[in-house]
């Protein structure tokens, strides 16, 4: 009996190992095969000077923009016209709303659906008190130590300048696109894009324009960020998470702090307990959708152990989910996340407040809705004393664009040509972009910024010491140059 049991176990183990091996081997590479591309000559010094001048225009969005915003945008527009004369002669430029720009490059074949490259002109403000943390003045547009420094070099004037440099170079070479190309530059992306990109999308919709695909800012060329990936991994966002905030409100009898109510019955106590329950019970994770596409694409490119694990998620999935849940960025790939962002209660140290309020911001995974969040919050809190309401604007998660369409293929091939040795995979954009306003008029929407990023660079995004290397700026120009060549020829 014992021998039979051992034999059975050995047979089962052999079958399991065989299944793992077969699944691993049959997962062939999904990477585009490209030929070595001659390096496009780029005047790095001139491109850096153009980006530096763009940084010096303080096109800050929101309440911090001050009274000089109009002058800043006008100065930026004047600089672009001066720097890119061929582009401004060959393309039709339109102003939309306050400061948004639309450039139209007519194609020779009107039967081909147009494409659009997006970037935004506005930037986030400098966090008060952090000015001294900058190695160079945040709006100085300083070129030093091989970098262009300043707010917007990454987000998102680097993309804007690189696109214009690429089109100017294509025009200098006599390139004529077969399909129409739009360059769309919103002016309020950092505060929602409703007056900029949304108005441009409405204008195109009114004209009956249907775009084949749109490319906006997004994920980057990661280096040393994804565990187990020794090569650069370029993640192309094929969807972005949605946005909804929920307000929690507790009311209780106020009074003197010397006679507090029973534990958990104060307004702050009730609300704190509710927030703690939400923190301890996140929405469920799902290793499917965009995350599954990403891991399926990366699996054949990884080392043996990672390849076996990622090729057999039917077995390793639960373990992988637990591992990914430990990191903020990887956890956000798998679930709708919750982040308490606002808390108001009390105004004196010896007075019990009669009420307390908190706001929890949720970023919606594709497939989850604001209604799902509301039900989850009510169920987890399970306290009728807490009032739960959805507050502010709600932005649903985007549809998932195709990683098999021509637009994705053009992007992936261009990345592989300009960033040799890189691997391209679909990914999920965790933040919001102007691209969401083009849902309904674009067949597919992609979100990718051709910037190399290492772990130490991530804090620069909306943080201090934002900068981009001159060599990377040249790569960005080459990427857009090649992308337009491929997609519009």
C-alpha cells in the first residue's frame, strides 16, 4: 500500500513537472522582430535649449498658477513658433479654449484614419517648502551635467518638445504622411483637462473625425524596476485606472474632553475605526485583464524561475498575487486601491467635536465601478452611524485597448528599434491622462513616454529635481520620428 501511494505521488509529480515544462516552453516570445536602425542624427544641444526655454515658461495649472499664466502660455507658444518654422508653415495650427493647441498635418490619403500624438503644456506647482531641495532652480531651464533640469522636463514638456523636434526633422527630409497626423497639446491636464483636451476632442467629434489611435504620456522604459527583469522593459499603457472619492462622515454629541463617551462612540473614534477597517480590507485583487497580458508577454523574456512561474499562473497565481500586493506600485496593478487623503475634525484640544469627516480616494481597476466601491465601503464599514457619499467628479476606468492592433505594433516596433535590447509589454496606467477624453473618437488609446527610468528616478515625477538626460531626450526624438514614419507612411 505504501509503495503504491509513493508511486502514485511520483507519477503525479512527474505529470505536474511535465505540465509546467510544456506551458513554459510553448510560451514563445511576443516581441517584435526588428532590424538594426541607423541612428538618426539629433542636435542634442539645440533640442535641450528648446526644452529649457519651454521649462522657463511657468505654465502652472490650478490655483497656484497666479496672474501670469496667460503670459506664460503665450511666451511658450511664441517660442515654439520661432524654434519650429517648417512645422508652423506646413501644419495648420488652431487654438482651442484658453491655451490648448492643435496642429493638423494633412495626409495624402483621406481614406486612412488619422492618428494623434498628445502631450500637455501645463505643469504641477512646486510643493511649498521644497524649493531648497532642487539642485537647479525648478523653472530655470538649466542645462548642466548632461541633463535638462526643471519642472516639466518629464511631465510633460519633454514629450511635447520631442514630438515637435521629430516632425520638424521629418519635414526637413521632405516626408509627406499618407494618413493625417494630429499633434494635440492641452493646457490643463494636471487639473483634469476639461478646458483643454476635452474641448479638442469635442471639436474633432463635431467634425466627424475618427482616429485610428492616440498616443499620450504614460508608462516608461523601466530599468531595474521590475523584479527579475535585467533588460529595459518598456510598458505601453493599454488602459488607465478610474477615479472616485468617497466621503465618510460621523456625527456625535460634542462636549468637554474631560467626560469622553464610551470607546468608539466619539465622532473621531467612529471615523478612525471605519478608516482602519477599510485599510485592513482592501478590494479584492485580480490577476487578469491588463496585468495578465503584461505577465504573459514578459514571461518568455525572464530568467528560468520567473519564466516558469509566470507561464503557469494557474498554479503560481495565488503566490504571485501575495508577493505583488506587498509593493505599492505592483499592488495597484491588481486591485482598486483606497487611499485616505483628507481628514477634518475638531478645533480645540479640550473640546469633543460634534462631527468628523474624511475623504478616501479610490483608483478603479478596469472592470470595477464607482457603484462597486460604494457597496464595498458600506459593507466593510458596517456601521450605520457613518454616512457614506460619493464626492467630486467620477472618472470611470478606461476600456482596454488592443495589444494586437496596428497602433500598438507601430509603438512596440519603434521602441525596439530606438531602445535596442528592450522588451515591450502592455501595462496599466495608474494615474489619469488627457487621453481619456478621446474615448469614443479613437479606436485605440495608448499611454507611453519614451523616458528611461530607474528606481531612484521615480520620486522626481511631480517631485524635486525633475530632469531628463540629453541622451534620453535625443532617444525621445528618435522614437517619435520613427513612430510617425512607420504609422503615417
